[in-house]
């Protein structure tokens, strides 16, 4: 019993003609007749009364046609559901991003994505750096945006950009009128840092240590938004990517001081599973991220392959 045979029986019952049903199903009349005889032999009952013209259903035939219609309806519903799932799978990109990237510019990324893929869907998750990596590794996300990532056996970290790190102070701080500062000027200052388990905090501590600077850790948080609020309220100074301060600088809530002469950068990567075959939308999102980054940033912010 096949779907094709079920359709044939249904169409014979509807048209009361083997020849008409054969044409509907694009087979010969003899092939249709043979298929009906085979089904009757297998079921052990006669489906059609051949003594009448046009053909009529026997009582067993009526029950069989009801069964055919039910199976075919369920089959068509299944095919429609599978087609919808396939369309959604082919038209969806799943992106996991660290909070600072997501909060500072995800709206811009989503707007550019919508223009490039009006029928596509972008699902974004905001996670801590280690969770971004896990989401990609476990196939919970197609692409990830995270800092301090290094390629592994299963996940590749693509260059995206280097974000300049600056000293963030409140407008009332003694350094607020400066445009740049030497690391030594931070010695003894109350400092708002990141949680100890975050790579960015390890980099900042190493930088201060290399320049023989000792700060007084006043507060620490696991995200940049809380750190920015603390700095804006003059609870201490901090070191963070200048890029995430754009709105705060425009509003005058904080001041950014370049570190001179030494420079400090936060590396941000695009991560995805090795040998991953992307759907059209995800491949397009990856290309969009790389293109928009290279076109939209200052040269000093771009992280190129040659830098590694």
C-alpha cells in the first residue's frame, strides 16, 4: 500500500471511473486497473461494484475510501508542516553575543540584517562569554560574538575586531579634563572592575601589573552596564572598551581617556563550529558582520588575520 495507490482509490471513487482516475494520477488505465486488483487481492474484499456504470463503491469500498481520505489528509498536513519547518530552518540565523556587543550595537546589526534578508529571522541570545562558547559548541547557536576566544578542535574563532580600551571616569573626576593619561596616573585610584573569572579582568590586571600600577578595587561586576553606572556615579574609575561608551560619551555621563603611550585592546571574535554548513541566511549574516565591521570601523579597530 502506497500513498500513490491511496490517491488512486480515492480518485476512482470520486470520479466513478478508472480511466479518469488514471489520467489524474498520470498513469495508464491498465496500470490503474492492475493496482486496484492488487489492493483487492491483498485486502480480500471487492472495493468497486463493476456490474454498474458508472462504478460504485461496495460497503467495504466505502470504508476503504474513508480510510484513504483520512491517511491522505494526515499525509498532506505532515508535508505542509515539514515544508514550514524546512523554510524556518533555512531562513533563521541564531546568534549568541556577549552583553556588551548586544547592548551597544545589536539594534544596528538587526536593522542591517532585516534589510539584507527581509524574509529571514534572526534569533539573538545575550550571554556571558563562556556561555556564548558553549552555545556554539552545543549547536544552540550558529554564530557567536565574544571576546578573548581562541580556536579549538571543534570551534573556530574568526578575527572580527580589536576594541580600544580606555580609562573611564566621571565628569567630576580629577582626570576628567584630560584626553589621555599614562597608566601611572591610575595608581591608588578606587577601581570598578569585572568579576575575577572574566578574561577581560585578567587582561586589565596584567596590564596594570606590567606598568607597576596598584589600584584599590572598590567594586566588581559581571557586566559593563553595571560598571558604567558605577563610574558615572563617581564610585571609581575603570578600564573598558571605548566602543561600548558611545552613548554615555554623547550624553556627557562619562569621560574616556586614551592610555598613553601603551595601548590596550579587547579582541572580539566570531565563533562557530568547524566544518559547519550554514543555511543561506546564516552565511549571509556572517558575511554581513565581516563586511560591516571592515567598512564601518576605524583602521585601528579592525582585527585582521595578519595580526595573528
